C-alpha cells in the first residue's frame, strides 16, 4: 500500500476547503432564513401603501407626538374646568323665619349663594305687614365685612353643609 505523503501545505489546503464548505452550507441556511423573512415582510407590508417600514414608523411617531400634544391640551382644559368649577356659586342655603314675631308666617328669609371656596353673597328679605326690605352682603372665606345676623349665618352654614 502506498502511504500518503502529506505536505504541510496540503493540510492547510484541506483545512481551507473544509472552512469554505462550512461557509457554503451556512450561506444556504442564511439564504433560506432571508427568504422567509422577506416573505413575512412582504405579507406585513401588503395593503399598507408604503414600500418600507421606516416610513410607517416615522408616521406612527408623528401621530404619537400629535396625540401627546392633544392630551396635554385636554389635560390643561380639564384643570381649568376644575378650577372654574370651584369658583361656581353652586352651594345654596335658605333659612326662612318670622323676623318681627308679630303673629305672621315665616315670610322673611336669608339666602346664601356660595362657591366651594366660600365666596359669594347672602340675601336677606325682611317682611312685615307693610313692607319688605332686601339686603345683600358679600361673602369671602365664609364671612362678610358687614355684620351677619344669626339667620344669615345659618343660611351660610346650610349652603356649606355645616349643619
């Protein structure tokens, strides 16, 4: 039998041939994966009217920025409405009484109209047999610069749900 006489160069050649063969096999495998990826990309992009994914991502980013701006505007509007809601004169309390105790009915009244911040006014109507007098007093912080009668204080407390 004849012995193989391998030269050092022949070993390098065989090693290179094996490496090339491995690269060829790997290249076919990657080609198959690339074909599957391209098919998935084509299916994903079909019907979108856009040729590449970059344009879609940019468009989505722009829409997101617009929505964030609209959200910020709406948030500002909600805060403004909350602030204005507290200033609305929605708390009302009325107390009827007989101011002169002359045998008549409870025809006199004190009406408090206040906001959540305890600002507004109190109206008092004093009725007797001959006349009716109406007085208005501004209210700030639940009190007035003018002296309040017990009936007016009661109407304020009713408006603020203190009683």
